[in-house]
C-alpha cells in the first residue's frame, strides 16, 4: 500500500502561550482518504497531533497540511510508524478503523459488480465538482486531494449494451465533472505556487486519473490495439 509523508504546520495554544506546530507523519492510504474527507479531516488531524502534542489546543482551520507520496519509510521506529493506526483509532474512538473496514468491504463488492448491482453514486460525489479554490496553496492542494481520493475508487464504464445505461452515463458524467474540477484546481495551483515539486506531484495525479478514465472506458479496445501492434511488428 502506498505510504504518504504528511506535514502539519501552524500554531496551537499551550496554556496562555502560542505553540508552533511542525510535525511530520508517515500515513497509509486509508488514513490519507480520511484526512481528505471533510467529515473526518478534523478528527484525523487532532488524533495525529494528540500523539505528539498532548495538552495543546488545536484549531484545525489554522493549520496547513502538506502531503507527499513516499517510496521509503521516513520513520524507522515501529511504534511511531503505527501512529496512524493505533493512536488515531484510540483518540477518535475507532471511527477511522471502522470506516476503513467498511471501505474494504465496499471494494470487494465492486469487484463482483454486475449489471444488476450498478447504482448511481452521483449523490456521493456531487459536492466535489462544486468545490471552489482560493488563491492559497494549502487550500488548493487540500481540495485537489479531496477530489483525487474521492473519485479514485470509482470507475468510468462503457454503457453500450448495459441494462442500466442511463445510470452508467450519469455516473460517467459525474466523474468527468470531478476530473474537470481537478484540472481547474491544478491550473490555479500552477498560477499560485512557485514550488515545482508540488506542481509535478499533482500533475502526476491528473495524468493517472486521465489514464484511468481511458482504460476504464476503452481498455478492451486499447488492449486489442496493443496486441495487433505487437503482431504487426513481429510479422
């Protein structure tokens, strides 16, 4: 599973004095999804900081959260490495763990999905293509992550020949709106930030989403084309 370096920066309050916050965590992809979800974001941040800054009063709106995909662990100590699973679960009553388990079950259902089980997920994603971006790097990247993780587990589908063609088309349009909103946010990020690494990071995610859309809808045709191309080269 992909690991992420998450840096939380800002100020809190310890007693009557301000407390600078600059903490780095290594988190798994499931916890990152909860961090990108508006309904659980505050719980995740408070749960994380509780493991490092007990007693510090936190206002999540005054904190910036930066995410970076990593290939190697940044924390070698096994106890600290598991902070995203054990400490957070204890701090917020296991809500994230329960939600993660639910997602795993949902993924299993999705793999076995057939025509009869296709349902509309527009209501679950409609808030994403209505997001607005401020001219602030943290706001833009947080919302780009929200869109990315919000639609990552959904698929565009070919509606041709399906019994529920209208639902599939509706779902596809919703995903495309979310993808277009991501493009809009990325364009604003390019105008707002001078950090080339952040731009590349979020541009890679856009390329992945575009590739996902192409293979979801036209994977069979792409596969046949590649096979025919290989045969033509061999002959």
